[in-house]
C-alpha cells in the first residue's frame, strides 16, 4: 500500500492579479528542476491543502498548487463575480506562462478532473499527461444525481440532516433553496446552510473514516466558500455546454492519461470514468474496488501515488524519445 510522501513546505508562494478584484494564489514545492505538475483542486471552491503536495515524489516533480477564484488563499472582492469555468482555465494558463513552464502534468479529482480535462482539451499541446480521479463530467444528469436522483437515495440519513437544516418547505428544488439561503441577508442562516452542506459533502465522500477530511470541511471558511461556489457553478450548469467533456475527447488522443475511480463513489458514479475511458481509449482506467470518492481514502491514495510514479516514467520517456528524434 502506497502512502503519501512526507510533509513538505512550499519554496515559493505567489499572488497573481487577474482583474475584476481577483488575486489568484499559487505556490511551488518539490524540485525546481523536476517535471512540472499542477494540482487542480475540486469542489468547486474547496481550495488547496498542504497534503496535496504529497502525492508526488518531491525529488522528481515541481509541484504547483493553485487556489481557484474565490477560495483558499486567493483574494476576491466578490468571490462569485467573473467566476466561471473559462476564467479558471485562463487563470491556469496565465500561471503556466508566468512560471515559464512549457508543458506540465495536470492532476485533478472530482471537479478538479472536469477542469483538468477541459484545460487539456483547450491546450493539448501544454498537457504532458493527465492523472484524474473520481471523475465528474459536469452534465446536468451528474448534478441531478447529487441533488435528486442518486445521493439522497444512497445516504438518506445524511441527506435528511442536510435538508432539515434548511427548514425549507420546497425540497423538490433544493439547489435553488440552498443557493438563495447562501446569498441571503441572515448571517446565521448562511453559515448554518454552508456548514450543513460541507458536512454532508464530507461524509458522503468517504468509505473509510478520515478525521483529517472531516475536520477540513468543518472549517467555517472552507464550508462557506465551498458551499457558495459549488452552488454558483451547479446552478449555471458548471458554465459548460451539455456533454462538453465527452464530446471533445478527440483532443486528448496524444495525451497520456491515468484515471482512478472508487467503485463505491457516491458523489461521482463510476460510469463517469467508464464513459470517459471509452471516449479516450489512450487512457488507463483503474477501478478501486473498496474505495469511495475522497483522495484520502486509502485505496484512492495508494492508486494516485502509484499513478504519479507511472506518469513520471511515461513523460520522461516521451521527452527523451523526442530529444533523440
């Protein structure tokens, strides 16, 4: 069983002003001369955490963490203003250029996998490879699964706790009710809704208990930003076209990929990765039989550390072949 690498610190921390009141936080750790890898966090809105650096061998990788607009250590006058998928892709590309990186490995799970795929489809020449887990395709049916057709039936006890915390009579349009509560004038009601959502999200993400995972989503700042930004994106169909990810997989034909997915992922069902691999046969799909959604699930952690090792071999081999041509 592969474990996370030991804790490391960032050797450089930055903020980039991207306009409209947004300053994006990003950092570097690992080896300055290593293979660049960008960690694309999920949510939307969860932000980066120090353990995200630890999926990669720090002697082989130059590790870039980015906090997306409105969350983590990024700064925003209005977190939801000028905050769309296209803005996030532009931010990633601006940071790559700022760092002088020609190509990098792109690593993401959940919403981070969605964003990683969209980035690689838009900039395939910049993607050395993709490491994805717990894939979320961002389709309407995937959003409906979370709020209507799937998760409420699989964890009805957790779901009931969440819905009762909203004190709402209209449970058929819960996403709108939840969003309105988060943007309302009652501070206590906003924080109560955000914390209830974050706790539900955290508990539904796990198959094996993780105190670190649960503690993270109980943090008031994480709960608030995660809830507001997720609701913002989900109410706007993730700011992408219907079935956009699967329809543009031909752009990935020259990009190596490793996909990891827990068989018992409640939030992002396994068929998301299954359909993705069928549309992108160049990618490997590893189904983890006793795992759920969270990347701190031991089975997912093990598979992702292995995937990062394997991807380093693939991309360094490809680079050496190109150099010899």
